[in-house]
C-alpha cells in the first residue's frame, strides 16, 4: 500500500533581488523600489516523482538548497505545489523543530500539554503518556519549573520526548536527531526504530549520513531541485560522497570558500568562510598544529538580537569531529545587523591530522532554532605535518586528532627526579 506519492511535482517561487547600491537607501525606499522590480522564477523543485510504501522509511539527502526542505513543506501542507499532485494516505505528523511550540513562562509539564495539543494529541492521550514523556526527557526534577529557566539541552530533550510519543501513520523528520548528548541521541534513534517496526511510514531529511543509513530502507538523493538517484542507503550515500567536494570547495591558492548553493530567497545566509593567519591575511594552506582563524561572513535581511553562529568540521562520511557555537555556553553576545556580518573562530593549534574534511556552518536564534544551515558548505584539506618531530607526518587514516602525549617506558618511570 502506498502512503505517500509525489507525481511530477514542481514548486516555483517568484524572487525579487535588491538592486546594487540600495543598501544606503531607507527601508521604505528599498521596499518601494522592489515593488517595481520584475520578479524572476526560482524553481525549488522540478518534476519530482516518488512513492513511499506503508511502513517504509525513506531518507532524503542532498546539498543545502537541493530541495529537501521544500519536499517536507509540501508534505506537511505548509505550502502547495505549483505543478503536479501529492497523495497522502493516513494521519501525518511533522517533527521539524523540537520545542517550537513551547511557551517560556509555562512549566515543563504545562508545555507538555500545550505542545502535545499543537502536535495533534488529545488531552486524554497526553494524560496517559505524560509520565512516560517526562521519564524519556530525563528532567523529572525540573518538570514543574518554567522552561525559560531550562538549559538548551533540557529544552530540546523535552521537545523531542513529546514528539517521540506521537502515534501517526506517517512521520516527517527534519534534522531532529542532533539533540542532546550521545546517550539521548541513542534513545531517540531507538524510539524512531520502534515506530518503524510498528509500521509507521517515515520520511527522514538529514545531513547526518550515518543516521540516514541506520534508519532508512531507501534513500532519495536530491540535486538542484530534481531527483538525482534513488536506491539502497549505502549505494546512494556512496554516490553522494564525491559530490560533497564541489568546485568551490576544493583546495584553492588561498583558503576562501564561497557558498556554492547561494539562494537569494534566504533571509539569512552564510556567504563565505575564510581561513586567516595571525596577521589577518588569507592562508594559502592549513597544516596540523597551525594557528588559524576561521572568519565566517553572512548576510542578514533584518536586525536580530542574540543571534548564533556555528562552525563544524566532519569526516567525508558525515561523522562530527569539531562543532562550536557562540551559543549557549560561550557567552559571546552577537547581534545580527541588517546586511553583512562576520565573526572569527580562533585555533591556536589546529588539532586535526592531514586529510580531507567537510566544513559545516549555520545561523541560529535562541532556543536552537535554525535560520540557516549547511552541513556540506565546503571541503577542507589539511596538510600532513610532523608536529611531534617523530619523522612521520600524522594522517587522518591513522589518528584524526593530534592530542599532546608521550610514551612512558618502565625505565623512564624509574628515573630519579632531579631538583
């Protein structure tokens, strides 16, 4: 039985771009000018067709801007197709942003009822499941505390715990497994597998290729709004991996990576990531143990107080190695100005061994709500360097991280300590 069907679905947006030199004009004049501009077509999806059988888990992968989120919005009824037909057979629930329905002044328990109702659960159903939800989130001590006092980890754990207790026929998941610590992520993964075994149809959109491979029966690869490939997870992921290294992401004469999938329709978007030396000049190469500053430059369509910037480095297969954000623990307060913004992340000694890696980058607002996210922004090449003087440069295939260390023999442990 078919639960979901896309039949030659296309989605078109009309885009108006700012004219060069308009930044100096008033907001009113800019808006007035845009009214007179002729919009151009942007096809987020073009002739996309696929089916999902009852109880099947379909993964959707692809570069940022490939059309993944547009598919989810169409399935969730957030927007409608320009062309083609969509068939949905069953009760559908979409888990896009955990905790998005929470009220900060209400307690965790009160938000369980509020958010559960928003997600389509009846009050009697919530009454029956509330203890299990609290236990799943692991925050029983704080369940009667207003959620505005929760840490970001507690906040998203409670949000996922509520969503994990839904009983839909069809469940849409968009980047929801990147919550909490490793133990909680495993609990989330096990819950999704339980839903799958219970016959729930799942559509899982993610940049986490390991999670896609573990959850999904079949994978759809999107590229520029069209289906590039479909098949077994391992086969499609193997096909996708070489695509992660785009022309703009290969090692350059200077380490400046521009957004290869820029979309003028995005209100917030990272435009480039540059690697700088101590003097603020662009580096020509990055080696293990180097001093380096990553300068992230982004565009903001509006002023935003307390914005967040995230930079991550992953293996080519998607395993996270480094992931830093100015929120919520660094205490770095950032306000996004309208227009261009930038921030730098400094490493005194870059810790990764020689090899190829993938840079990810994102923009957030408080409570871990994504404004922009690219898990495959660029490919980073790190030169092999003999930083320990052993005569053998360290390569990632041997050890990814360069941790200061030394070997102690029985003889060296017995050596007398000299004053």
